[in-house]
C-alpha cells in the first residue's frame, strides 16, 4: 500500500529538483546577458564569479565536515598542479569565452551554438578512449552539425565575432568535460564530490583566466567609473551586488546538478537539459525579443534530435553491452559525479524501497 505514496513522493521530488536546476541554469544565462548590457567586462565578471564559488565551496566543505565529523580531501601541491591544472584552465576558458560572447550575440544563438559542445565532447572522448566508437555517432554528428547550420543560415541577428567566441568555447568545453571526467574518476584524488572539485578548481581557474583579463579588460576597467574611478559609493556597491548575484547563481547551478543526479539519475539530467534548451529559446523569443525564422526553429529541432539520439544510444549501450566508461564505485550519494559520467544506482535512498528492485546503470554526456 505504501508503493503509490512513495512513487508519488519520488515523482514530486524529481520535479522539484528539475525545477531548481532550471531556475539556476536558465536564470544565470538571462542574468549574465542582462548584466552585459550595462557592464561590459565579462572576464572580470567571471573572475568575481570564480571567487564567490570558491568561498561558497569552502564554507560548504566546512559545514559538511562539521556535520559528519570526517575531514574533506585536500590535494598535495604536486598532484594539484599536475593533475588539476589542465582541467581548471580549460574550464576557465570555456566559461570566460562563453560570457564574453554575450556582448555580441543573442541568447538564442548562444544556446544553439553551445549545444554543439556535444560534438567536441564526443571527439575528445574518442581521443582519450573514454568512448567506444559507434557508427551511430556519425548520425549524431550530422544531425547536430546540420541543425547548427540551419539555425545560423540567414539569421537576422547573427554576429560573427560572438559566434566564433561561443564556438571556440564549445570546442574548449569538449576538452573541459573530457578532462573533468578523467579527473573525477581517479580514485586516488578523491574529487568525486563536485563541492570538493569546485573548491580545488577555482583558484587555478582564476589564475588561468587572469592574464586574458589583463590583456583585454585590465586598462579599460582600471579607468572605468563603475569600479575603480567611482565618485560615489552607491554605484560601486550596486556593481558588486549584481556581480555577487551571478556568482551565487553559478554556484547554485553546479550544486543543483549534483542534487538532481545524485537523487535521480544522469539520464534525468540529460533529458532535463534538452527541455531546458527549448525553454531557454522560448523565453529568449518572448522576453528578449530574439528573432527566429521557421528555418531557424527547424534547425534547432534537428539539433535536439541529434542530442536526443546520443542520450538514447548511451542509455541503450550501457544497459546491453556494459559500461563503456571507467567508473568509480561510490559508497555514498555525495560521491556521485553530476556532470558528465554515469550515476551508478538511481537514487541511493531507494535501495531499501520494496517497490523498486531494479538497479539502473546509465551513462550519458551532459
């Protein structure tokens, strides 16, 4: 008799976690775009976000350590610089260039172009032998590529500079997520928990992006009346407040992804991501005034078909041919990897649930 009630509770919890993920994911996209209209320093904004994420990660680690009584992992300098630095630099460039592109392109073009990151993730996964070659991957690549071409073809709001920036960010994002998967699957590092991973990544990300910031924005920002040459205190406090909101949203996004995957499955995150792209484009059209032709919408639909096919193939082969990614078996839900790899057991809390006897093994790329 308890099965329907438990099923309903699990369903409501999943919907709540998906909505929480949508709030942070869609929210930070629109917020950064809005902020860039009056604050033309995207790299500095990214550096502030990284600082806030590091501080919130450190506070969360301390809170968890106090609650559980178990010390959190802290890497030695040699391991930290040799194994974490490549992932941190790739992540910093991916985020920095993505935010930079908001100065030039619409949210709809950004969302669509960012979806092409799946192509680069597939490519680098094959290079690093994290992905098994599959003939259906050719169809996935063709669908996403054709969809991107149709979306940008004769677009009235197309900007080449912004498109190149976000496409470059997608390319680096392929490297980023591949290196992230390698990093978090190394049991000896102990960075499976995303809070620990964010804590260790942020300082090197800051250092990796800082030279690009100095080269592109350092001089203009130092003479800007928004920060360093303010004549009144209120504009400075307003700028710092708006930047802090973006940093909090960025931290919330990473944490909501972790909650969604650890309490449901990575497949849920991937499917939610597909519908999130649809919601983002619809909101961009109605709220931001982005103009899209029928051909652009058709290209977006073709791209989503490619992404959906990829998710379906990953799920099918993980269930029928075993896992193709190297996995780290975790004994605690807090060690589930929320970003790129599988979620071994769907919802650890359901291990004792009499109504759920099947254990779900899924792999997906988000």
